[in-house]
């Protein structure tokens, strides 16, 4: 059982951590900025440096700051780490299925398509057009199509201009890549591949045209198709 002194120490370190988080929230510390020195934080709180060190280590564990040997702690930009770990751990421990991942991804990707239609740049529009053309050339070839598909969805994510959404989608990119390859491998006929090409081509066209509702609708159709193939599974002889 922890002693009273240990409990007090934990409470102090939590207060220091909360103070640092508030500095970030208030805009006094931006991504890339160095934190006040350990001695400065200790002086502000009237606590020992071990309590400050405990607080910064806890924030580093949460992915809010980075601690590098020989340099002071630094505020981190938003990263995909925590979201990626959640999905990877869920799949590895069988608490989450690939279909559940696709269900979540569907919601995120529909919003991404909608926002991309509103916020994409001309360069991003050109990239989506080119990728949709490359998909036609990769018809029926999972190994060729899959990396093009990854770039297509990554371009949409960036085009949202929403760093939270793009970070979340980036966090499940590896899982999404595997679910995509699996779903494509379950496409049995040329007609099913035609649907795959059509939904990507239609989504790209809607984003390029600035049709947010259409982009979202076509992305929903895309995931209806993908989920249907994944639930059905591979062809059996």
C-alpha cells in the first residue's frame, strides 16, 4: 500500500502534468516548442525535480511531448500513434474483428470524402484523377491495385484539411491496407472489379467537382461493397 508521502508525490506530479497540458491548450506552448526547463517548472510549483520528471514522463507516455536524451522536453504535433495502437492491439488480442475495423473506417472515410470535396486543392484533384486512371490499369490485380488504393484514400484524408481526421485515418492505414487486400482478394468476377473501379472513379469525380453529398454517397457505396465481400469471405470450391 502506498505511503502518504507517495500519494502526495503522485498528486503533485499530476498537478504539474495538468499545468503543462493547460499551457498547450492556452496556446502558450505550440507543437515543436520546448517546455520550460525542469528546474523552472520545479521553481514555479515549489516542488522537487523528481515530481516534474514524473509529470513529463507521464505526458511523454501519452504522446503529448517528446523527451530526447541531451535535450529538454518538446511539445509533439498530433500523431497517429495512440489511434494506431488501439486498433493494432484490438486485432492482435482478438477483441476487435476486421469487419469492426471496416465499420469504423467507413464512418471516417465518408466524412473524409465529404470534406475533401469542400477543401481539396487543384493538385489533390489532379492526383485523385490520376490514381483513378491507374486503378483501371490495375483491374483484377490485387498486388497492383492495393498500393494505388492506399494512396487514393491518403490523398482524400489530407485533402480534408482536418488534422484530427487525417491523423485518425493515418493511424489505421496499416490495418486498412490489410483489410483492403483481403476484400480485393474476395472479388470473384470482373463485374465485382467493375464495381470497385466505379466507386473510386465516382468518388474522385465528386470530390473534383466539389460535390460533398455525392462524394459521401459514393464512399458509402464503396464500403457497402467492401463489407459485403469481407462478410461473404473467399470463394470456396
